[in-house]
C-alpha cells in the first residue's frame, strides 16, 4: 500500500477522533509499524503520546492529550470516564492546574500507558456525557467529584459558577449530586442544597 493511500486510511479513522489515530487502529487497518514510522518521519503523522498520532492537517486542540490518552487506554472490554480536573478541563470550567489525565475505570485499573491516573469505580450511564469525543462525568457529577477529591473549595466553587453560567447544569442537579457528601461537611445528611450554598460563597469571596 502506498504512503498516500495509507494516509487516507488513517485520515478516515482520525476524522471521528479529533484528528487522532492509534498505532493499534492503524495496524488493524493494514498500516504496519514501519509505515507509521515513515509517515512520522515525513511529517504526515505527529506523535502525541506513545502509540497515538495526530494526522497532519488536523488542528491541535487543548484537549488533545486527554483524547489521546483515552484512545490509548480504550478497548472493547474497558469502560472509561473522564473525571476530576480532567472532566473540568473538557467542560472548560474552573481554573485548575493541568495534571495528568484522570479517568474512572470499571474493572482492572492496570495499564502500560504512561502519565495517567486511573481510579476504579462504576459510573451509571445517565451520569456520563460525551465531551470532545470522550465519555465524561456529567457537569454536576464533575463538581461533586472535584469536591470529593479534596480540591480547594474555592476552586470547586469557581467551577460550579462557571457550569451554572454556561447553562451546563442547574442548581437543583448540582444539589442532588452533592447530597451524599453533606454529612461529611458537617451539614444535615442529604442536604445538598446547603452544601451547594456553602461552596458558592467560597467562589465569590476568593
């Protein structure tokens, strides 16, 4: 197969993946490792992380590393959901320091992928949205997860304000997501509304 036809093949795969393609996907499509190397040397492919490439001409995005990591981790038997500050980055809420991509995985969290944080857990499908091609905790569950992971309360409050201002969620949905943590914060058990009220002043006062 010629380099041109190989690149067309990879471009078709990448078209639905933010311009990215994995080496595993390339080999499955008949583009072997040697040809991937040649295309990389020629500048037709750009390595994003180990085993994941961006097709030349596809725009680089702020979420490229997250998407690339998700692709590298994904397989038919593994369910991954972006969480924590990674989910906040995908939604564009809050002002958190960039860290390694973070996902909740159902099942075995072991991986050979570098620079990633995996947490074991089960996320019900109604609590998941697909953002920039990546399964992600819903906005209200992202806020709850940020608080549960002991992020600074004022930063979680800022993210909450952003999510509400962008109409990504509603105060009622956020309160329901926060309800299981109310007692941990010295509030009446299940009182998510009070916990939400305690977070928002932290954002406005910061």
